């Protein structure tokens, strides 16, 4: 009753080879799963870094725009002052 009967034409070495193949394939799937997990974590870190860089870029662009607007306002004020100075010189 405890004896295992094998189908005709199937040898022990073939069953061992199939068993080893299954173990190797399972190991490869497991290692692939681990690698995907590691790559996923690396992608998350890279994504956070990219988002931080984009936030810095947006901040710098905003500062540049503010400085440009201030420069334009100062240039307009300078132009107005120079115009008034020329007008005053003409009147003298």
C-alpha cells in the first residue's frame, strides 16, 4: 500500500530531472520577483528625487519671473526719470 508505482516508460532519472527543472524555474521566478521589488523601490526614490528637482526648478523660475518684472519696473522708472531730466535740461 505504501509503495509508489511508476507509469510504464518513466524512469527515476527523468522524474528527478523534471523535479530539478521545477526547482530551478521556481528559483528564477523568486529571484526575478526580488529584483522587480528592488527596482520598484529604486524607481520610487528616483521619482521622489525628480519631483523635488521639478519643485526647485519651478521655484527658481518663479524667482526669475519676479526679478524680471522688478527689473522691467525699475527700467520704466529709470526711463521716466531720464525723460524728466531731459525735459528739465531743455527748459534751462
